[in-house]
C-alpha cells in the first residue's frame, strides 16, 4: 500500500510539472520573438498586425478581481460568522444547503444571470451595463460559497474554551465571537479568501458574458474590460502562427493529449495496485524493460510522422512508443522506492533512481526525437525522487536541468565543429 500513497502524493506534483512544462515550452520562445517588455507592458493588442500587448488585460484582471474581493470577502466572512455562531438550527438547515447549492451552479449560468438581470439593470442606472462593476458584482457572488464554507469550518474548529473564557471575563456574546473566536480562526479564514481570489482570477465564462470584452485599459468602474482568461477564450478559435503560440501554444493538443494519457495511466496504476500490489510489483521491471526496448526498435520499425519515427502500428492500433515509457517510469520507480529505497543510504538511492529515468529519457530523445515527452519523463523521475528523498532536492534539480541542457550544448558544439 505504500506505493499507492506514493503515487497519490506524486499525482499533484506531476500535474504541476506538466502545467509548468506546457507554459515554458510554448511560452518562452514566443515571448522571445515578441520581446518581454513589448508583451507584458504593451498597451495594444492587435494580433493580425503582429502586436501583442497584454497590459490592458492584466489591468482588467486586477480591476475585476479587486472588485470581487471588495464585494465577496466582507459578505462571505460575515455570513460565515452568522452561520457558525448566531444562526439557529431551523434557519441553518435552510441557509447551509442554499450556500452549497451556489457552489454547484455552473459558471455559464452565473454569466447568463448577469447578462439578463445585472447588465440591463446597471445600464439603466449607470449608462453602461457591460463593465468592470458588473463583472465584479457577479464574481463577488460566485466566490461567496468558497469563502463562506472554508471560513465557517475554521470558526467551528476553534475550541469552545476560547469563547467560554471570554464570556467568563465578562464579554458579551458578540465581543466574544469577534475578539476571541475570530482571531483564532484567522488562518482558516485567510485560506478561504485566497481560494476565493483564485476562483475570481481564473473565472472566464461569466466574465466574458458581462464585462464588455474591450482590450483597452479601463478608465473607471463603468468601462468595458477584457481579462487575460477571457482573451484566451475569445481568440483561440481563429488564432494562427505566432498568434496561436501566444494564445495556447502550437503543440497544445499534443501536450494536452500527453497530459491526459499520463493522468489516465496514473489512475489505472492506482486502481490496479489497490487490487493486487504483488502482481503490480512483480511485473514492473519487465514493463520497464519492454518500454525501453520499444523505444530502441522504434527507429527501425516505427511509423514516420512529420519526419520522425515515433509511432508503432499494430493492425488498427497505433500509438507513440514513448507513451508506455511514461507509465513504466512511474510504475518501476515507485516499486523501487517502496522496496529498496530505505536500503540505500545517502545519495545512492536517488542516484540509482535518476539513472533509470535518465536512461529512458535518453532513449526517448534519441530514437523517437520526441523531446517534449523525454522532458516529461525526466520530470516524472525528479518528482518521484523528490517525494521519496526531499533532502536531495539540490541534486535532483541540478541533474534534472543539467542533463538536457548539457546534451543540447554538446550536440551544438559538435555540430559547430563539423560545420
């Protein structure tokens, strides 16, 4: 069962690594072509003219998020205090399910409500309904369930002795709650606020429907605005060339498919290991050897696509030879960590684990010319080592970055000598 817990712990780390790999692989070359200053501080967004300035969208995201915080945080905290310390049981049985129901409403439904109710109302009052103010009000409503739920749990987690001690010293019920219980729950309340802010920053569909979607710096709360997430949704459908890379990267589908395959493989390994761990451990090494052998023969029997022999075709079945290698690394290294990790002292264990991962990394890169998958395999290896041996983080980071950079450097130097 140890390997089950290890894989569960690595799942979130792997997700972060895949996201970071996606961002860096697609983002850095594109920003290099545009220029960091022109990209971040540019005030004009005209993709058809080759001008990609996202500063108006950055300001728009800040405006909308700040407005949502002003609306949602005070209301959410006060509602949580009421539900935890002032609400009677009959009212609580009505209010609590209502708050939970708010959390389950899809973003597009919130957006539709804003479009047909809030936008016309604010247009009649302020002259413009598709603006920062409308988006802030709507997002403030959307983050309420998160803030209320987490804050209420934090307040209820405070020991009763805090409240009772305050009453014993002569404080009223309200003073005891606000000056004894609330400060003790501030860390949990702050966590709820942070989660709510994350929801507000990442919200897309509802903002698209009510914010006006104008790629300009807003001059007030009643101006139209476009956020960063809205910009991706609005323009990804017709983006081409560099515009495509700015929006979501030219290899988005490929990386998304790889990420989906990796997550599905993790889930399958997790399920199978719970059913029969001994079977899982017994054949992990064979699976690792088979996957590496598959990488070796790809150069000779692989099906060529875009000038690289990456695909293995067996009848109607077609798959990339590097895909089983990713699952094999997760499977094999997890078993090694559980069965032999404690027997190897010092840096021996991470060194052995890294050697196996580096071998598959090199085979993937050399024989399939699939650099992105090779880097993902190396990232999985480093993540597993880091979870099992946290003290070796400097070694893992140095080796994980140094190996591909060193190989690229040597190949470039050799190529220059040949030229």
